[in-house]
């Protein structure tokens, strides 16, 4: 069957208790419930620090084999050391998440907006040294990589040769919508409006749709991706679509609604699990 992975940036979000998780859900138990709503997660927690062995073992216990974590490399590697001399840190991270086995989806290399075409040599060297036994995805945020054709083409060639996916950051719904919360103001400040490019998607393209406070505005942004995702599925790819909102109040329901919209167009799409507990969509 065709597989579309959908999810959110996290699973332990306490405002989801009631709308999505049963009342009384205890902290630390949310992952098992989340895996009944979505079949993937970004796992932003690893961006801030490498998890402990005990934490990873807990994640393995709470997630089924069919679930996928699209972890981000720790910011120590991408933002602090900016890919310089990070072989030890990359290997340490991969060793820590190894107990999750096939639950580990594409590992995301999210670079800061200050990492631009002037750093292309260090980037290309880093990409070429990534272990081939893991799936990888690269997110670029410096506008120079979208405007500088030569630098972008060099990166694209390496990604294509090594099967590295490109992460598409779609902030159009965020920047088009009204600002209703302090979180939305912060999101607009930190999430750049970079061009949306899908020509080098790789075998497991990742789309991060950054929505607005209102669920209907975010849903409209998601629905714009249905034709592209249908095309990727027809090509035999496994897309990942992650839903963000400034406060992420409705994200699990929006992710499922997007999956349902694609299922209306793809007859053999693997279904999502039945949600445990509450069944509010948004």
C-alpha cells in the first residue's frame, strides 16, 4: 500500500489532554496515545539535546513498529558547531537512537538561517560523510540557497546522488493569516518566508506546513499540498507532512484531516490507526 506519514512537532503537549487525549492523561504517557492519532512525529526534543538511553528505551516501549520518528540532529551539531568536526557527535546521536530500529525515519539536518552559500563546502563535505545506512533530510533556510543557482545545484546533486531528501518549509499559511496570539508573532519572527521548492524531494520528502492560529486557515494551507503528495505517492515515494500552528492546539486533528483528504484521491493509501480516547478533530 502507499504510505503517507503525517504528524506534529511533538507528542507531549498538555493542551491536547481533553480534545485528543483522555482526561487524566499522566505526563510521560502521551506518546502511546499520540501514535494512535498520527503515524509520525518530528521529535523536536532531540534538536535541543541528545536524549538519554533510558529515554529512548521508553520511546521504544510506547511506540509500535509501524510508527516513525523523524528526529532532528542536535543543535550542537547544526547550529553551534555548524557542521565543523562533528563526526563524533553524529555517531553518538545515531548510537543513542539505535534501539528504535526501523522506527527511525529520515534524520533531519536543519541548518540555521545564517548558514549560507559561503558555507557550501563544509555542507557538501558533511553530506558526503553521512552514514548511508540511515535516511537523511536536509533543511536549508538561508535565502542564498534559493537565489544562488550554482550553490543550490551543487547541494541538489549531492542530495540526489546520496538519496538525501530536502525538507520543504512552507510558511505561507503563517504569513498570510492574521496574528491572534503572542505565539503567532514569535512564529512569524523565527520562521522565514523561503521559496517552496519541490524539484529535489528525494525518496521521503518532508513538508513542514507552518500554519496560523485558526484551524481553517492552516487546513487551507495543507490542502494546497494534496496534488503534490498524490504525485509523490504515485511515484512510489513516502512523503512526510508535519503540521505546525503557533500554539499547536489543533495540530493532531489537522494532520488526520489532511491524511483523509489525500485518501480521497489515493485508493490504496494505508489508513491511520483509530484514535484512542477523545476523537475531536479541531
